[in-house]
C-alpha cells in the first residue's frame, strides 16, 4: 500500500511539473498580439498595396526602440538618434487565408539606407522589416528548422532563415538564386513617409513541420533602421514587443498571437451550399474546442 501511495505521489509531482512547464511557455511576461484575422484568398494579393482585407486585422504598432548595436547588445532609448534623425516606426496588419499568413507593414523611415547590391545579397544590413514565427509556440530554436525568420527590404528583396544558426536563403529561383526562399514572397514600395512592404508566408503542413501548429503561435515584428551613415553599429532594432524588445532569437520570450488555423485542403474553390453548412457547423465546433483549450491553459497556471 505504501509503495502504491509513493508511486501515486511521484506521478502527481511529475504531472504538476509538466503542467507548470507547459503553462510557462504561454503567457507570463510575453506580449499578447491578439488574434490573426481570417480572410478570403481572393481578397488579397502580393503587390505592396493594402487591400480592404487588412482592415480585419488589429493594427500592431512597431515602435519600441531596442537594440542599437547588435554585436554588443547596446540599448537605445525611444527618441531620435544622436545625429538628430528620428528612429523608424511602423504599423503592421496580419491576416491569414487557408494557405498563407499575410503581413502588411507601413514603415516611417526618413533615411532609407541600402547596402544590398542585388536581390541575392540582401540581408539585415539595409532598412528592412523582419518577422519571426514559431508555429508551435514551444520556443524551440533548431538550425534549418524553426523558428521561421523572414525579411523584406525597402527595395522588396527577400531573405530568410530557419533557426538562429541556419543558412540564409536569399531571393527567388526566378531571380537566379541557388538557395531560394520557397515559403516566403515579399514586395515593397516607397512612400512619402518611408516604405510599405507586404509578406506572404506559407503556413507549413503539420506533416512537414513534424508538429502540431499551435492555437497561439510565437510572433515578433521588427524594423531594421539605419541612419544615413549606414554603418553596422548605427542600426537600431525597432520592435513590436514592449516586453522583450527585439530579442528575436530568445524565442521562448517573444510574444504570441492567436491562430485559429484550419489546415489547407488544396481546394479554394466555391463549395456547394450543403458543404458550406457542414463547414460552418465544423467551424463552430473548432471554435468551441479552442475556447475550452485556452480556458484550460489559463486555469492551469
Ligand atoms: Ca496587397
Ligand atoms: Ca533608415
């Protein structure tokens, strides 16, 4: 009897430990970006023009000046630079359809700095917007696997990485890249205040990901802002996350956003009326499950 009680106690302690570990992944000390709005595929296109579909998104401000010098971690307070130039800021709109997450970012940047000589040599050393996504919200950082880092420069050049020490992918196959980004497309246009850019990030299949996509996913938006000198040390990272700043590779600390995702079936055509009714009933059921699961997470803290 004593042995049985000991075993029960051990199991209870282990269960409590796992419950605490799970609840620590979501919530405490994280910025909550709300929910990603769902839109129809046909309502949106990749053209650096903000369609009405983005009005469904809650605007996310990118105005938290963070790391000034990436090498030393030197911080920068909100406000102008030493030379008087204002630091960039932006507003992002995030939506998804059944296959892609779409992000539209309006950037205010008074000095557009270009160091990339071509589409295939673009990286963080030019004015650009970056997005980090951890699809499982588990905070894993595995080279060439997770999280997804995607970048669009003010010239519309794309580059990306999977995991902190992963290989940088640049441009598209059409641009002649030997290491193209297959899951990201991006474009940009200059405006009278700076530039707008638009991202289309393909949602991975759970089979390819080897894991379930979370009903909250870790998410971080950043602007790389250089001044007129364009030197590496002058970059100021501007972040959407007032809690953790542009600490983009500490993925267990980046904010999270709700994602009520339904896997892509490969068919975006109009469905018959009866199928629509079934889909609506299924959607209500999924919504109920998500609410229950979120409540469970909240109450299990
Ligand atoms: Ca568009
Ligand atoms: Ca700039």
